[in-house]
């Protein structure tokens, strides 16, 4: 009987060991970290990254949830109100300052020492974006250079029109002339430029094109005067130029009927020679349109003069301060520090990693040119938040009171013929913005106009931490 008991125990032991092996050596005691990702372009590479992490760390499981863009804001708000945020989550629509004030974001100073922070692109570490009072709370993923516009060209269309890549337009006039020639040579079948009706995309191109004409306003604030600025000569001339492209049959006639994704598909189909879009466009052309015979260059400006993109912003990961798995999170973050930039961001190809000099294989041949343009065109510009965190609530209240979001909606209306007098509409927009801004300054004595004025800033020169110090 005793012998049978020993044999039975041995059989049970073998079964347990075999079961453990069949599960890849995973322990029943494995800790599961819940991770939310709201950037759809990272879904495939993030999922593989999680699998690779689990192989090296079988004691930790990753429950990765890809949050749909359309429901992200509501899902984050619900989780915040119910205090049910996951262990790690990508930055949300709620400001970092709010999360820190609610004690929902973990201090990452132990991971991001000053030496480590120096490995990141200028503009990565900024108040209410990745830091609060210079304490890092965000694990940055995207470079602050993200969002740079550039001009993509269809090599098939250029070849059909005997246009060399050395002849690509660098000025508005050259783009106009080449576009007319392409339309003429194709008997009206092919156009110079494919455009779109998305307000946000129009606003981005207009704001940054205008810096070549009126550089004191990177987007919507004149940082010399400290005033809202929606009607400067740069914005007006850029919108008028788009209207001329439309009138002269350089812009494809369906442009005002389609969004950016449809415009990219039409460009890939050879309906236009050029397309101006953000750094993510390359990935879209290859992954969505299955089109790779394209090139990319700096977008042309009015007289070929330089323009700039404001490099003040990045997206990343936040750790829930209430996580019950702090040690496992630390293991994950240290692994991410070594692998996430090459295995997730670079492989996705839609943007540049926040960390400089990341080694790895480019996802497609043109990726290197795209990231070079991002680095060349983006510079850090003044940010009132760096001078006072009190401007965070001020800005939020100011934008919430405006009846509009940006010049994009006026531009699209003007191109569609719904807005008849461009300058008059921009003047109205600017008057409303300044009235709202001035009234709020009166009601918020702790925020002054001086916080929005940067007399020591020279446009096209990166604004540094030392520059902020000189204003104190």
C-alpha cells in the first residue's frame, strides 16, 4: 500500500511538472500588468513587444488593451472617476497636471535621471506634458518633433511627365507652374496637388507655412506681443495661395470632399503628383494604400524661405500611482527603456522615437528621410507653462470659451465657397480671441500678459531652459 502511495505521488509530481512545461514555464503565480494603448498605429508592434517581454519575464503577463480612438476620451474619464485606471496607460486627454493633482501618476525620477533625460530630443521634457515642477511623470514615446509637415511626391506621376527628382518645387510659384504643366500634359486627368477637408490638417499646414512669412507666431500666439494671433499676413497669404491652387486646377477638384485618408489613397492612385501631410503619411501610404513608389521632401514655401515646426510636445506612458505591482512595473519600464524605441516606435514607422540615436532597422527606405526632415524642421519655441503652471488652467478656460478651434475651419469654408471674405472672417476670429484672452487676464490676476511675452526669443532659434532663466 505504501509502495502504491509513493508511485501515485510520483505520477502527480510528473503531471504538475509536465503541465508547467506545457505552459511555457509560466507560473500560476504570474503577475498580470494591465496596459492601455490608445495609439492605433502602434497596435501591431506594441503587441509583439508585449509577447517578447513575456518571453524574457515569464513571471509577468501583459494584458494589453488597444483603446479605440473614438471612445478613448470617455473610457479614460470613466476610469479616472472610478479610480480604475490600469497599471500603465498611454497619455490621455486629461492633462498631466490634473492626474498628478489627483495622485494618479507615478513619479518616474528613479528611471529618468538627468543623464538619461539628456539622451532625448530637445523639447521632450516640458511642463504639463512630461513633467510637473521638473519631475518626470511620463515615459516619452514620440519625439517632440512629431507632426512635421512635408511634401510627398508620386514617382510614377513624375516619370509620366518627365520630371526629375532634382526639379521638385521649392517655392509656391514653382509648385503652381509644375502643377499646371502636369494637368495640361495629362489632358486634365492628373493634378499637381491632392488636398483634403479636415480642419485640423488645414490648420497645421497653414500655421507652419505662415512662419516663413510671419515667424513671430508659431501657431496662434504672438510670443513677442503676448497676444492671440489668427489673422497675420502669413496665415492670410497661405490660405489665399491654397485658393489660387484650387482656381488654377492645380489642386484636385475632389479635395474639399475628402478627408486625409481618402486624399492619401487618391495620391497613391496617381491622381496627383504631390501631397502635403505629416510624418505619419509614409506609413499610411505603405500599410494602407500598399504604395511604395514615392519620395519625400521639405514642403515648398512662399519664396523658398525657411519655416519651422514648434517642437513642444510628446506622447508616452504613465504609471498608475495606485498600482499594486510596483516592482513588476519597474521591470517592465526598464525593459521598455532598452527595447520600446527600436521595437515599437521605429518599427511602426509613423514617427520618430523620443530618444535620440536609436538603433534598429528602418521599416521602409524613406523613413530615414522623414526623420531627418522632422529633426531639421522642428525647434523648441517659448511655452508659457514653463514660466508658470497657472497658465495651464488659464489656457484651458481660454480655449473652452472660444466659438472656434483654429483657422482650419475658416480655410476650408473659404475653399468651399462658404466664406466669401477671408480677411473679414479672420479679423472676427482674432477679435473674439483677443477679447476673451484680455477678459480672462482681468479675471485671473495670477496670470499676466508678461507670461506670454518672450522678448529674448529669436524665431528659428531653439528656445532653451537657459532662456527661461534670463526672464526671471
